[in-house]
C-alpha cells in the first residue's frame, strides 16, 4: 500500500534551494516547519553617516504563511524622515531576494552584500556592504503572553560599512567605507506580522519594555550589548560580548546603564555604560547620539501606523510617506517607538586606555520603567 503524500503538488512547490543539502525538516525549504501565521524571515540594515548628516534604515522580509514579501527604505535627513514601502506576492526563489525594484544580492555570504533600489517614489540606492568583523549569533529571543508565544526568534548580527549612494528627489548622498558605519542583522522565527488578529479575551501580560541595543565597531573589536527589561527593571534578555579581531570572545558582566534623556521626552542624547571583564576590572562606555530616527516612522516596527510588515497590499504595491520631525503631534508617537541613532562611542579601560568607535545606538522605553523614573505610558524625562 502506498502512503498518501502529506504535501500536494498544488500547494507546495520546489525552489532552487532544494538542490542543496540544507534541509532541516522533511518539507521543501520554502515550507516552514511551523504553521504559525507569524513565521517570518527578514534582513535589517542601517546606513549611518559618521558625522550625522543623514541615516537610512532598510530591510526585506518574507512571510510564507501570509503569502507576502515586502521591503522598506527609510531616510532621515534634516528634519524630515521619508520612507518608501514595497510589497508583493511571495515567490519561491529565495536565492534572489527582491520586492519590486528592491534587490539584495549575496556576493560573499556573511561578508559582502549588494543592496539596490531602482527609482521608486523618488528614492533610489546602490550600496555594497562589507563586514568589518565576522557575523555573530545572538542569544535567542523569546516573549510569551498568558496564552501564546509572541516572539521566538534567532538572529545573527554584524558591524560593517557601505560604499555607494542614496538618492532622494534627485539629491544624492554619497556613502563610503570611511564615512559610514553600520550594523545589520538576519532574524527568523515568530513575531507578530501581517494584519491584526482577533484579540479574544483581553490579555494584559504585556506591561511595557525598556530596550537597549549597541552593536559598535572599534579598531580592535566589535562590541554587542543587548538588554531588555520589564517595567520593574527585571532583565528578560541580556548579552554583552567583545569579539576581538584575533578571534577572542570576551564576555562582559555587571552592566549598569545610565541614559541621558532630553528633558520632557524619552529621546536620549546619549548613554553611559559601566561593565566588568572576567577579572573584575571596570570598563566605561560612553555613546553620544549624532542623529536619530524613530523606527516606528516608516519602517514597520513598533506600532508604525503607516506600515505593518507582512500585510497584504496587493501585487506590485509601492507608496511613500514622510514625517515632519518638528511637528509635536508627530513626535508624540516617538514615545511608543524604539529609536535608532548614529552613535559615536568612547570606551575607557580600567588602566585609562581609550578607544574611539561608532555604530548603532538603539534605545526605547515603551510604557512604564520605574528604574528610569517613567511611571506611565506617556511621561517624559525630568
């Protein structure tokens, strides 16, 4: 007797990746092992001008259970933050990630990539990424409510730089490996995507979160600090390592953080971090914000009312949105957003030796965080 096939030819198709010995389940590669609608597979990049003249945030994501792929490209220059969104029906060719005129080419895996955006709603780009250090896996990230998994993801990250250009309305911004610093990550797993699901009985498990992420590049090492705390200051995620150019991985402990907020807001001017090496020596890290971009304004993260990753917009969809960062009504939304900064860093060792670096400074306080003095969802720093 022949067993019936679980996968019908009409519902599951092969992809070029199936030619390679990379399978992790009995299914074709494009068929996720989980049936959770919130399964995603995404790349995130930033382009940070070291002098803070401009910055860009961009990414591309695939959502197999929703049948959608999409991309975004956000540029902050002056007092305006502008985003272009692209969305389309998913396809089975994962070797050539693309959405409309947005293309991501892997030139050398884990080291060199090319990202291009053909002119779309007045924005275009041609950028080549080069990693400054090897890619590094981060600690797995999970969040649960009373009844379900809301986040269960793996991610690797890397610091590097770009060469190329970004153009907005015929204004070209040149990007070089010496003028830029950047970080990128690749993540996959489960997180809320697509159109909102029916809520069911109210679930009050989420009370807010405090977040700090610092992927920084120095001449001799890359430093990764990732922290998430609940409103009481309890750390639900923590990882801090220095990865030296000679291959050593140094775990750092005893982290204490002081954020310097702009009065009346939750937008930081900078952050001071103290941590210890395994010998117990105290190391000081100071990071200054040169420019910032709230990621909820156009990138699809953190309650972005203009864009939600994985939402079905129809085939060949594009749009452009802009945000005036001098408008108080617009900036009120920053209280519910993580904020990405061009970060200038100085690390001081216990013996007084200092090293200068740069990279992403990402921070946000959503809801109360009593150690920081935030008691509700909207109050600002005093």
